């Protein structure tokens, strides 16, 4: 054996590992820094922020930004609406997805292939924005909460993910055994399939819930009544349309008001992302699992 | 004796045809029987089926209005047929080349930078031996995926504003402040690199899974042969994840025409419009928020977009099938 070759390789490998650590660390810091900065900025004083003294840690620690956000009624209305849209919407989504995916996963479901093809086709071709909009309008759903629930009642991608999970995880023998005992399909789904499918239900629930919480475009398209706006719409108004001036009207000093307007945007970003940030560490593994199940099917 | 044998053969043949007939009959009855036995499954899928029919397929028929001078009062059936006029109008309009160029430039730029990024990250993570560090990097890089597009856009506007942290950094290094969001030349890079920041981590999951599935014996063999780590990546890792890469590439190319439209819309302002107006934002403007919404014209533009997307995905899928024997269908 050529020992010098092995030696040379191991020094080469060492260099590789060091470079790799440096690369991963840079990627890590590049992703982390903006997040840390926003958190720090949100806890700084408006003046420190505007003077550019905040780099990494909060400067002149304070919660003025959060105070302004908390006093802003629209944000809470949006929060409430978003929770409502998310909870009801996700329940509809999950029920629909399982109702579609379970039959499609069964080998003895005649016509399943055609239905799957019809479903999958909608992933690569669709009517587009205007026909969608006109349909919702013609159904009388414009400016109604239903417009955020019904047109998005189900995502075909998630149906495919759930179908491949059922196929892989519910053995045929189980169905046969249940059949022999005179078990109906409904009963089998309720008593056998669902209890075995906790993982996939968690995955699709989270997929849908995040989608609901983060979406703004359907609200922009279909809702005109501010009372029904989800949080993301108010965020859009404040962060991007600069409509936050009425939040800080009671601040007398002109420049101070300007500063506070900027600060509260950072606080608002944190407040809006808080629910996901809190649950993220606990549910992260389900998202990873979801991607894996989805990738089996491709 | 011969007679008997013959008749015996004949009855045998008759029996066989009879049996075949009954087999055919029973297979036919068993199809309807199988449907009948599983009626509950059909009941289950009924509502999802109706949903897809109504909310996915009816809008496809709505595409007919791309060929009409649609008036909401007369409906699709009653509106005047104008053939390709709406398409011609779009192709001849001053905006056509601008929005087409922006759409393609933004998508191809995004694909060129955004597609390899998660692969690189996954390869890197795959060679990190310290598990705690690996978990930490994964946890952090996946997180931005869950931030809403509104927050991302708002964040970019804040951080890149003349009084934002990026300009403070430029000033600290002695540079002149730049108002990034109002300069068209920065728009595409802002869009693409913020996309990498948000999605590279989450996108790496699928490649990490593929890497984990590679046969360990290949690495052992490579080690005995004295292959360096870079050679291992080139000869084992990359071929190992190639099917995944191809599938995702097909899917991404299929999305070229309608990429990240919601984010574009949020980052758009009158000053960067020259770089930021893409086909989908144009459709939104012409068909929805305009004071006089031109449904037919906007639908025609959207249909043009979808058809290009469909053609692209079919072509790329065919190529992948030929070259690599991996494809979506």
C-alpha cells in the first residue's frame, strides 16, 4: 500500500474539511445576521436605530416599538382574522385532502388513476388569475370570508403527498383482515388508517397552516372590506405602503414620529412572525418529513 | 372411438369458450361490483372531485374569453368572438417586449443562482461531521422559509432603504449611500438573492435526503482507492443526487414563466418598474386593479404565459427522458 498517498490525501481532506466548515459557517452567518438584526433593532430606541448605531445587539434597550404596535388596533384585528382564516381554513384543507388522498391510495379504487391524472394536470396548467377571479365573483364570494377558504380548499400537491404516504404505510393485509371482519371503508379509515397516519396529518396540517398565515394575495384579490383583512394585508399597508403615520399621531415631535414609524416596522415584523417562530423548533422535523414523503413521488 | 373422441374434443372446446365467456362476464360484473362495494370511497372523494372540477377546470373553460371581447353582462357564451385579436394586441403593444424580457431575465437569473444554491449547501452540510453544528446550521437556514412574502419584502425595503443597515454599512466603509429599491438595475439581484436567503436551506432538505440514500460501500471503495473528498463529491455524490436534481430542474423550468410574482408585486414601485414589471404583474394591473378592467386582454396575456410554461415543461421533460431516463412522467 502506498502510505504516502494516504497521508497526502488526509492532509488534502483536512484542507477540504476546513474549507467546508468555513463555507457552512459563512452561509450560517449570512442567514442568521438579518434575523438577529431585526430582533435587536426592534428592542432598540428609535434614535439609536435611525442614527445607525444598531449593528448586532440592541442599543438603548426599550420596547417603544412594541408599545406602538400594541396600541394599533388594526394589527390586532388582523391577528384575529388571520387566526380565524388559518384555523377554519386548515381544518377544511386537511379534511378535503384526506378525503381525496385515501381513496386514491387504494389499489381497488376503480377510476383512481384517471382522477389522479385530472388532479395532477391542474398542477401544470390552470386558468390563471382572471378566470379564477371571475369565478369567485360569479359565485358571489367576493368580499366574503369564504373567499379565503373555498377557492383554496385543497392543494393537489398535498393530496399527492398524502396519497403516497397511505400507499407506503397502510399494508393491504390490514384492509383484507378488516374486510373479513365485515369492516366498512368508513370504519376502516376512521379506526385503522387515521390512527396510523398521525405523521402525515401533522405534516399537511402544518403545510396548510403556514400557507394560510403567510398568504396575502387572495385577500388582496378578493377582499375589499378592511374589517376582514388578515394580518398580512395590514403588514403590507404598513411595511410597504407606509400607512403607519396614523399609528403615531399622538407623538408631538415631528422627527421623533418619523423615527418611531421606522422602529415599529421592526417590532411589527417580529410580532407578525412570532407564532411561527415559537412553534418552529418543535415542528421543524415534520416539515423535513413532509419534504421527504413528497420527494418519494417526485 | 374416434367419434367419441371428436365429440369429446368438441364439448371440451365448447366448455372452454363458455368458461371464457363467464370469465369475461364476471370481470365485467366485478368492476361494477368493485365500484359498488367501495361506494363509500366514491362518496369520500366526491367533494374534493367537485372542488377540482369547479375551481380548477371551470376557470380553464373561462380561458375562452381570451378569444372574445368579453363583457361581464353578456357572459362567456354571449360575448363577441374576436379570435386572436387580444393576442395580437399584446404582441404589438409597447409593453410586450419589456414584460417578456423582464420575466425571462428574472426567471433565468433566479434559476441560475437559486437552483444550485441548495445543492451546494446540501453537499457542504453532508460533510460536516460535528452533529451539533450541523443541526444548528440546518435549523437556522430552514427558518426563513417560514417567513411570509410580505415580511420578506418589508424587510428588504427596511434594510436597503437610505437609512437602513446596508447603507449604514456602506457609509461606514466610506461609500456613498444607494437607494436600492428605486434603482431598476438592483431590482433583479435583490429579488434573486433574497430568494436564495429564504429558500436555499429548505431546498437543501431534499438533496440531503438523496445524499443519505447513497450506498455507503461506494465511499469505502473510494477511500481505499485513495480518492480525495472532492473526487468523492464529483464521482459519488453528484451522480447519486442526479435524479433528484433532474426532477427538480424540470419542475423549476416549468415555473419559469410565473416565478415569484407575489414578491415582485410587493417589491415593485413606480421607480423600479422598468425592471420589475413581469407578465403576471402586468396581468394583475390590466385585468384587476385597472379602473376599466380588460378581462379578455388580461386573460389572453395570462394564457400566453401558461402555454409557454406548459411547452417548456414538456420539452424539458422529453429531454430529460432521452438523456437521463429520469422524468416527471
